C-alpha cells in the first residue's frame, strides 16, 4: 500500500477538503473529460450546457462549506492549489451575472447556478456520503455525458467505478516497486524491525521510488512553508468570520497576550498548551475564512499538525528542518494506514476520522522527532486516536467554525500529551493501533447519519443560530 506524503498533505483552500477542494477538483475532472475522447460522443454533438447535483452530506452542509462556490470555481477552470482567494467572489459574481462558465480551452457553457446547481437532500448516491453528479447537454437539451464523482476526504476525488476499484485494491497485493509496502501498523513495525530503519526512513525510501531525494525535500519544504504561512496569517487577522454565525476570530488577541507574557517572564504553567492551541486556532480560522491551507489530513482538521510542528520548533532549541521532514513523513505514514483501513472523512465516520486522525498523525510525528522508537511512535498514534473515538461531526449551520476551530486546538493538545505518554514507556501497550483504527471504522459505520457532517444532530441542532 502506498499513499504519497503529497497525497496526504495537499495545498488548497478552505473551508473543507471534502466539501470545497473535492468538488472543485471534480469539476476540473469533468471539464477534462468533456475535451477528451474517453466517452461516446455522438457525431457532430457539442456540449452547450452543464448541470450539477450535490447529494448526501454535500447537499446538507454544502452551503456552509462553500460547496456550490467550489463547483462554480471548478467549472471556470480554477484549481484548489492555485485559485486566488481574493478573486473568488468576483469570479462567482460574473458567472451568476452572465449564466455562463468559460474555462480555458473550452467554449462558453450555459450554467445558471440558481437552477443548474442542485442541492439534493432527498436522494443520496450509493457509493459515499459525499456524492456529485455532473451532466453535459447539447443546445437542444439532450444529455450527452454524465459522471458521478465522490469526494472521499482530504481532497481525494474518485468516480463511481474508481471507488469500486479502490475497495477491491485493498484486498490485492501492494506495488512491488515500493520497498516497504506496509498497509497496517503491524506490517509497519515488522518492516521497521527487519530493516533497522525508522518509520520516516521507510516512508522516504517509498517516496524516492517516485521522485529524487531533492524533489522530495523541496516538496516537504513547500508543504511546511504553506502550513507555517497559514499560522502566521491567522495570527495577524481579526474580525468576524463569514457565514452568518458572527463568530469572532480570537487567535490574534490570544497571540498578543501570549507575547506579552513571554516578554514579561511571568510564570504560566499553561504557557506551552496556550501557544499550541493558538497555533491550531490560527490555521482553522484561516480555513473558516476560505484561506489557503494544507489538508492534514483534511481541512477541517488542518490545524493540528501545523500547530504541533510549530510548537516543537518553538520549545525545542535543537529542532531543525530535517526534523520537520521526518515529522511530516512519519505523520503521512500513519495517515495512509488510517485512510487505507478506515476513513479520514467526517461525512463517513464523523470527526474521529478528521481531528482524531490528525491527532494520531501529529502524535506520531512528534514522538519520532523526539527520538521515539517505531513502537513508541505507534503507541503515541494509538493513544491520540483512542481518545477521539466516537467523536461526531456536527458543525453548527454547516460552517467549519463551531466546534471545529477549538476542536483542532484540543486535538493538538491530545497529540502532544499522547507523544509524551508514549515516550515515557517502552512501546509495549495493550491496544494496538490497528485495533483502534478498526474500532474507528466500526464506530463510524454504526454512527447515525445525523452526526456525520449533515448538521442535523448534536451541537448543530442544540445551539440556536444567531
């Protein structure tokens, strides 16, 4: 099993990897398909109009998560990693005014967002909770092409046929070109013992079958730069976040107070936790505002890993850039195992799959750079994930704000605590990480749909929207 570190960590925009980045990427894929010869195009037929329907969780929370906006942006050719957040409103206004999208390399297509973008809450699609249907028509309204896509978490998008192939591939042999094709934590530990390598070293060896060492390091540097820049932006901006809840940004004010305490040398036993929390909040306030973030492994959980890395750099004087690389490689190894055996999608398993997975990844990364053995690293990930089991995804008004922002702060605190506990042991522990991941999968399957990113249960219905 091989999932690249750059599949786990993808640069994009907020507020949601599955509900914003995924639909934008699906629209990109549909545009590519229209231009290709991979569909039975009738002789002389030309696409003149497009329609999109959103299903399941995308329909229930799509407005709050910016799904409709993302589809429009994708249909004009914008991509998650490259779109300028400052231009998005103008692009969408132009489409709504003209009733057309004109992506590069295409003719203009009719697309009226009010009628051609449907939030279908009645009919879920069978493959996944985040389903989308894209259709293309000729000038006479004849259907020429239709494709179903699923946004399966972390910005990953697959067709219905690809989803079935993925599920079948879980039972097949791994890529023979990968030297350490671990698909479970047990396999990972066995390979580490057999090779004498760390988890980061095995992950690096796998990545270097696809790219050079220099390309890998440069890519890791880009990922960390994007994460770090997101923290910095979040610490400088205040005001009210969009969406109607009138939630105030708090990271800047908290950061200013912490800087005052830092300069005064006043004793504060909570200082490390406070810095850790404000870093996470800064990222997720940026995410809620539609800013540029990195899936880690999702946008809704994007603050946990950057906060833990910045915390390590802040409080450990020997920390260096090589540590950042090893942290991200280790975290990606754990994230790949979780995604392969369970899910990182809040719409599929609740927030245990988002913040819980992020905390497990962050705990593993921190334990690694603190000198932990593979067994201690696996233990750290298990502790962090275990104490997120059963966590629901219940965003108020479908916005990635409450409880999501603070939930990232607490996820980072749990990650650091889990790493600390694991490093004080010898790596032996009662519950294996694989068992914890399987428990998360089963818990997600048993969880009521109203607690899985539909905003029809939990805090979403017990707090009055103001």
